[in-house]
C-alpha cells in the first residue's frame, strides 16, 4: 500500500491504512498550486515542474478518521526536512522549484492541472500541453484509488526486458499479489466488479488507469525511460492498472486477502 500526502511528490509505503469514502486516508490530501495560474502543480507537466519528484512527503503521525489531518514531513532535494505546517514552507519550496507556489488542502470546486503529452505516435496528443480537470474537491487524477497487480508488472517486464518496470513508476495505492502464475493484464477483466479487501473494505473497479509522461521520469535510482510508456501504449492501450471507488470504508492491512465479487 502506498499513500502520497502531497500530490506529485514521492510518498510513503504503508503496512495499514484507514480507507474512507474517497480512498486511503490522507492520500493526495495536499498539493502545491501555481501562484500565477492557480493550477495544481503536477509532474504531468515536467517541463514546468522539473524536480517535483525529488521531494518526498510522509504524514508525521498515522491519520485517524474524524481527526484533523496531521502535517506532512517533506524531504527536500537537498535532504533537509520541513513540516508542511511551517509558515516558511511555500516560500522555501518556491525557491527550490524556481516558481512561486502555495500549499493547498483538497477542497477546490474544480481543480485543474496541466499535462504534457510527449511526441509519441501511440498517444492521443503529441508534444503539446493540455488542461485536465480533476474530480471536484480532490487532488486525484480520475478516481480515488489506483489498484495494480504484480501480474501486470510481470507482463510489462516480459514485453520489454530492458525497462525497469517497478511499482514506484506507477504510483498505485494498492498492489495485489496475484495468487496464480498468470503473467497478463489481469485487471482488464475486473472492470465493473467488486473487490473485497480483508474484513471491511469493498471497492468498485470502475475504469482502466491510463498512463502519462510521469511513468517515464527519473525517480531516485530509476532512470528516465520513454519506453516505459511506449510499452504500455503498444500492448495495453496506454493502461497500467485500474481505478476504483470505495463502496464500503474500513481498515486494510498488508497481507489482507483480496477477492473479487
């Protein structure tokens, strides 16, 4: 399980998480906003926001349902750590990014981000930037939960053995270890079905998760690699994993059994 407290920053791997009606509690709860345009800062436009992946955000304490969200501890590219509650936070991050930003909590009626489409024939647009609306009141791209299976990662590795297809590139919330030995895009067959996790949580699988230029960007020791996106485009219509909505909230834990209804 993974949570990303600040949109487009690296996040934190979890052993357990509360799930509310929108997703993992605290996921994409905060975002930087461009002070000039009012648009949400996103690695989807790496030409403008070079280096946003060099930040990492973790919540300082596990969030609890009904309580105020704890601040995030943000590790800057130089290794220093700063609280999102520090009144110098926006000024410090602006200086690193080279563009003035503000820190915002999810809740805007119609948040918008910019997405750069690389010059790749398999994509809907080439070498251009488009404005993309996000779900009202959130900093999610299309839905609150992103599910990915080990089967899909293994399939991508088989298709392109030279690429480093790792979970980190795709920024899922939940990674499902498939119990059989199938190496395939198995999530494609889950659309419309219910996913039961542990004793409490039920998700509705709603749609495939289309990928973007973010998957090609360097993260830590992962190199820049355009073939990551091209492989998904050529073999699975640019999709890696699926989106889901919460039908019943509760608690999920690493190792919980996952079944499909």
